[in-house]
């Protein structure tokens, strides 16, 4: 009898335990905090473009920020709920990326500082066989390594420092990737065009520091005897005012809107090598230092940062979206403008125009 009581007691205990476990439970709501799942690439340097993928970033950036350790990334190129494109800030060690939104803070995601050699510029983008060129970059080391033009090793290296190499282009090389090899690592490839005898080619450009409407002289070869459809490109902006144009010399006025960057000659669709110039703005000209995002939709509010915009908006002052003015402004100060993207805006260049004075330009994309 005692064993039967024990059996029934155990049976009812199991029933009670089972019924308790079968009681409905309150579902746990999904997290709305941002989560990083990947960095591409995961090893990078200052100014590299990084793609961050994950979830819950938010459809627009708003007040959200990306941290590289304690450094806030100042340049966000694109922002969506699952992907952010950002320019790496001034980092000097490996660390963690964190995203902070109004919904929370992500877990830290590790990145590695790329300490290998990196080519940043070579031969103004184009060179001749047997021409001495400078290769500029970082982490070359102060002990001479090797330079490869494709699979062909350069045999004449004139000088070597941690940031600059002077090397002679092998006579038989062709257009393609060049590499710097140190004792322990090899750089990523950097494309160098080897000019043919018929390509346009710039030997000199003077002056290298200019202001708007200065006359610049370009000396080279194969520019064509007449300008016709050819032009000088100032960092993406076509010049329109030429003093003269011959097959080996051009005089051109620096166009309104030109900014510090690369200048090259286009003969038809064929581009020359590039030369870097510095554009110094008159203090009365507005100047843009950055825009809040380079990709936006019609109706979005964007912020333009810079200086000499004026403390209040004048009637003849506007932000131009590829030539179309903004019509609705929520803020205008000497260094900040907030403007609603107008319905007429198309992908192109953004600038600030105040009277007859025009700023430098920034590229942007209209997101459909």
C-alpha cells in the first residue's frame, strides 16, 4: 500500500510539473539596438572606404554616429538600415568599431590597422618607359626593398624613404599594376598607365597654386592643334575659358568652382596624366569643407559645412544642386547651412553661390 501511495504521489508531481511548463510565456521582443555583422575590408588605413554591414542602423543617419575606438568618423558616405559606408578616420592602431543610434549601442567589432606598404600616388597617374617617377605612400620602410611593374622588377631605384620612392620605369613595361615589396610585406596593386607616343601627356603645369580665374599654362605633347572637343579637367570640373590651345601648350583660366585636386587634359575621350594643384580661395568667396552625406533623397534635409556663407541668408545666396537652387532652408549661418533637397535636384555637384561668388564643389548622388 505504501508503494502505491508513493507511485501516485510521483505521478501527480509529474502532472503538475508538466502543466506548469506548458503555461504560455510572454515572447521576448526583438532587440532594436544596432548590430554589426561584418567590416569590409577588416584591415585598413586612414581615408580607406569601409563598408559596415549589419542590422538596425536606421534608415537615415540622423544623430547616429560610428566610433573607431573613441574617434567619431567625420565622413559618412552612405547610411541605410543594413549598411553604412564610411571613410576611416585618423586611426593609428587596431581597435573596435561601435555604432550608436537612438535605439542603443552595438557590440564592438574588431578591426586591424593595415601596417603594410601602401601606394597612394605614382607618376601622376601616367608615365613613359625609362622615365623617373615618384611613388608616394606610407610604410615603405627606410631600408630599400623592390618595386615591381606587373611581374617586371625595376632595376634602377634612385632613392627610397618610408614615404617616397624614386624609380625608373622599365623600358619594356606596359600599363598595369605596380607593387612595392618590403622585407616582410607586399603592397596592394596601384594602376599606372604607360603612355604611348600618341597619348596626350603633361610635362609641366604652372603655377601649381592658383585662385579662381587665374591663367594656368600647361606644357606637354599631343594636345591637338585645335581645342574642338578637347578640354582641361579641374578635379572633375571642365574649364570653358581658354587663352590659347596648341598641340604642345595650353593656357586656360581656372574655372569658378574649381577645388584643390588633380588637373588633366582630355583630347577627345583620351586623358593625360594628372598634376595636383592647390586652389586658394579669396576670403570673400564661400568655401565648402564638407556635407553631412553624399547620398540623399528628394525632400531630405542636408547640412553644408564651410565658411564665409554669411551670417544670414541673402536673397541672392543659394545652395545649388547641379545648377538647381534649393528653395527651403532651415538654417543659415557663416559656417553652416541646412537645406531641404529640392524636387529639381539630380545627381551631380553641390556648391554655394552668393551673388557672383561661387564656392568649390562637392559630388553627391540622388537616391531613388
